[in-house]
């Protein structure tokens, strides 16, 4: 499955990047491809582009704050969790997201 | 400021005694104030407490990363405390914490190299092998080495 994700937390110092790493590791382990955009203290990094969205099956938001450019994702299958969920157990986040939309 | 100044041996402490999360945060604030890293101990302490109240920074595996970005931080800083006895932190895995990695970031530091290094360190904390090394380390030098090695990793 092709997944795109956005991670963001209020301080943007630590959890944004921990969640990114968690999702990347989980996707690899579960056999999916993922691109994770971070919206943290360094602004928007690894930005998800229209080209990425064309092939995306699923969008995951691991966020505790309002994200920038959210309208990019409208009409897509979005699964949103608090940023801590992706730090604690990113495998479960991905599995639950897939379960929700693909059964 | 050199990249290495983000953490110095003096910012690492072993055998820290504290019985509550609040006590640990107070020690962090006092330590960073004395080290000249924050200009206002109380403001930094309050910011750490507020951040914890929003959501716990105890991400599991016995480690917490309390942090605050406020104006009263003089220099971007990483400080590591190894606690003598584990302290309850409402962690994501419900386990108490015995390593505290405190971060202090000046609010105007947005987008700097130091923030990139903190991001790198945060990512590395998701690696069990790295966490294991921090737990096993029994000298300040070891902790210093492990953390600064992360900065140089591609």
C-alpha cells in the first residue's frame, strides 16, 4: 500500500520527528511504502506533492495541532491520530488505518 | 557557537535523586540556570510543566524528553539526567522513567542547525539499540559520545 503521512506537534521539537521515524519503521516492517512530511520547528520538510497524492492509497495524520496545507488531502482516505500514537505504536496506527478503509 | 556546545559533559548528571516528575523538572531548571543556559529558572520550569500537562514526554522505554522553547533560553541545550530510582512519568508505556533528556530551545531558534540536530536525536530515540546504549552507559563520557555521534550520522 502507498501511504502518505503528516506529523506535527505544538513544540515541533521532538515528537514530530519521533512519530516520523516510528511510521517509517512500521511501514517498512509491514511491507508498505510511506512518505512522511514533518511540520515542525524547521517548517515543512519532505513535503507531500501532488505527484505523491496521485498514487496514495491512504493518508495518516499523526498530529496534535492544525496542519498547514490540509486542503491538499481532501477527498482522500484520511486516518487521524494524536502524535503520541505514532510514537508509542506506529504498527498499530497503520494497521488500524488500513482496517478502517480496506477492512 | 559550535555544534558540540549543544551538550557538554557538565550538562550530564548521574545518580540524581528525585521522587516526582515535578522534582526532576525543578532540578533540570536549576541545573540549566546555573549552567547559564536559561536566563530565568522559573520561566523555564513553568514551560516544562506546561508542556508535560499538555501531553507526557515520557515516550516509553524508561526515557522522558521534557522540553520547552521559550525566549528565556540563552543557548539551545541538551541535558541528560540519570535518576537513582525510576520516577513515575505517566509514560506512553506506563513504565517509570530513569533517564531524562531535557531540551531547551530559544523561541527565536526556528529553523536553525541546532533544531535539526534535536530532530535527529529524536529520531534516533526510536531505535531500541540506541536506547539500550543510553541505559547501559555508566559514565558521563559515554552518554556524551553516544549523543554527539548521532549529530555526525548521515
